[in-house]
C-alpha cells in the first residue's frame, strides 16, 4: 500500500478514484461519488479517527493508497479550507 502524500500528484477529486473508510470498529464503507458525502467524510475522518483509503485505477493495474494527509484531501472538498 502506498501513501497519497508521497505522490507528486494525487487526483483527490477524480471520479475514477474509489474511496473507502475504515472505522475504529473495523467497519468498512465505500464512499459514494458525491461532493457532499466526500466533504462529510473529511470531518468524520478528522474527528472520529477513522482511516481513509483510495483506489486509484491505472492503465494496467489499480493501486491502493492511504489518505495520510486528510488536510490535502479536505482542500478538494471543503470550501473553508481552500
């Protein structure tokens, strides 16, 4: 697994990226591709201590990334952070 912050570029707002949230209780949930839900996830991850992962599809394979800098993710979806 790779870390999103280690990439020169990560397509946080791409509709091709699939986000997955893992709660402290080990509940796994796929995040729907709606801006409001992605914004809500920013606050949930930040406040609840959940983990956020993303699958970024490539030409020949898809890679799993840990969204390890939630502030970078949030800047794509939360107006107050821009």
